[in-house]
């Protein structure tokens, strides 16, 4: 049997057992609370085994290295070191280590740490580097020690390819998804919530960081919160998102957001808005006001595509999590429709489902295509039960683990494909060509902020 992740690199066994007991109690309280609010119609299968990824480097060496976009020509490098004296430094160059004597550039950044009951994190480093050339390969080292990593910046023009995988976790299923996903290159990964499935067991954040490092240090991972990132417990721990906010720093400042729980970024002609399903979103909220202003200033001549990513789906024909996104839909859907958002990616439901263009619970050629992709490999298993008969809005649905790929070919057309994990092969089970709403002749005109009614033939522009 695998060794528990709580028992790696811990010098004091007595202290460890106390930590283990308390985090277990917190974990139990969290699940009693969450299960009480879950849909009574759907019962999840029992949890599956988690892969334990040990810390096998010196404490001064970086671990859990991952990168994220931080502006058009900047990248944020994040990592953890157990040694408190480790430098918050990134050295980088376009020349690999074997061909040079020193790095061309170096940047220092900021660091933080956090406590969760008796758990104390390592020193968490965040360094923003740049300006960087687009579509270029860089080599970098963190804290001045340890391994050299490499990443490639996204292109400055079309085509660009996004990988999409939600509700990851750290199981054998997750491992299969990431292996399949990385058999073909991509530019940016979009993760619509539920990363580590730590659920208050903080050492699982560390094992997750080590588990995904080989991928997340190589291409930018753009993440957003899910319900498993909340980690707030009634009465005894009221501070939500502490681990996520400390570990996974996203470009909120760069996009004018005052919260790490929602932000935006531009990349290669695509404007992406990442929204928080578990922070305030009503018309009086900071997130709503930020999103309204954000969509209003998008220049479709510069970024003809708009993609939205959040955790809880608004449209869902699975028995699991019915209606859980309805309040957010009622609050925000009008903003996405007015802003002519092309595609919405969500997770939460552990299955795959693609809808037609939709707005206000009806097919609409000027609404976004909603895609649920919460099938990354989490320990809770798949949500296998769909409602019958199928809604005419739902064009494809399947309860299998997998990932998606959005290849934006040019200003007007993009190809979407969903790849099911099937033994050693990744099988394309669903694919469709999409046309940008900015190029749609039927959706260009608006009157008084409301789209004109369209004929059914306009749906051909999907």
C-alpha cells in the first residue's frame, strides 16, 4: 500500500500525528457540511485512491513549480521551498544550460506562507518575469539551486491551442488524463476549478503541486476556484480560499481585479474571463461590476474571441448538481450575452456535456456554447446518471474521464474536440467547428442593449 502523503519529510512524528488527527477532524466536518447541502437525488461512488507524490529534494530546492500568464509578455513563476532562507529569485535565458555559463536575466519577487490549524506551509514564492518574446522557449531556475525548467510562451497570433481539464485531483485517473493531454503540445491550460481535492487536508495541496509539476512548470496553467478550494469550516475556520490564494497566484492585478478569485487575460487574439462561482456575483458585488466593465472594454478587433471559465455549470442535464448554478446564471448571464461571449467552460459535474448556443434556457444563435468538462480524474468518480429524455439544448453528453482542446485557427473559426481516456489511447468522442460571434452577421446589430430576434437559420453559424 502507498505511504500517506502526511508522512513524507516530517521530522517530528508526535507532532505529525496531532496534525493528522486535527486535519482529519476538519476534513470530516467539511464533508458532513458539504454532503448535507448536496443533491439528495445523486449519491457519489466511494472515493478512489490518491497518488502520493513525495518530496524527494533537499529542502532548499524548489518544488511544486508552476507557471501562469501575467500580462501579454510576462510570466509568473511560483514554487515552494521548505528552507525559509531560500531566495525568491528566478534566473532565465533563451539558451539551455549546457550551452552557456550563466543566465541572461534574473528577477526577484515576493513570498508568503500560511497556517491552517496546525499545518504550516513552506515558503511560497511568486516571481513575475519579462518582458518575454512571444512563441519562444525559455530555460529557468528557481532560488538559484536545483533543476533547470523550461517553458514556451504562447504565440502572438493565431493559431493558438488551449487544453481544458476540470476537476483534476491526483488519482490514477488524473494521471491518465494528463498523460493523454500532453501527448500533443498546447499553449495554455484552462482549469475550471477543483484542483487538489485537499478538502482541508493541507498536505494534499503539497502532493498535488508535486504531482502536476512536470506539466504545470512547462506550460502556463490558468486556474479558477471550485467548491473544493473553499476550505472554510463553520465557526472553526471562517477564512475561505486560504491555500488556493497563497499557492496559485493568477493575474488579478494585471486585469484590474481586486481578487484572485476572478480575473482576465488576453492571449493571441482571445480574451479569457475567469469567474468565481463561490464568491459574490450579484449586481451589487465587486465581481459583477468588474465583469461588466471588463466586457465593455474588450476590443473585438484585437481579440475577436471571448471565452469565459467558471466552475458551476448553468446548463446541466446530469442528475448531479442540478440547479446549483442557477443563481449565478440569473445574475450574470445577461452580461455574457451582451458581451457576445463565444464559449463557456465549466466543471463541477464529473462528466462531459456540450450544449448548443443558448441564452435564458433557450437556443439562441447569439449566446455562448456551454461546455461542461469536469472529468479530469478526481477521486470522487464520474457522475454517470443523465436525465431522460435528453434536452434538445444538449448536443453531446458522456460520463467518461478525458480532456478537451480548443484550437482557435483564426479570427473567425475554432475547432473544439473532447478526448476520452481509453486505455493507452486518447479517443476523440466529440468535435465541432465554431464561428466567432464577432464574425457573425446575425449578431453584430443590437438595439438598446438587446439583440434583435434571429431566424432559426442563424443557428447554422455555430
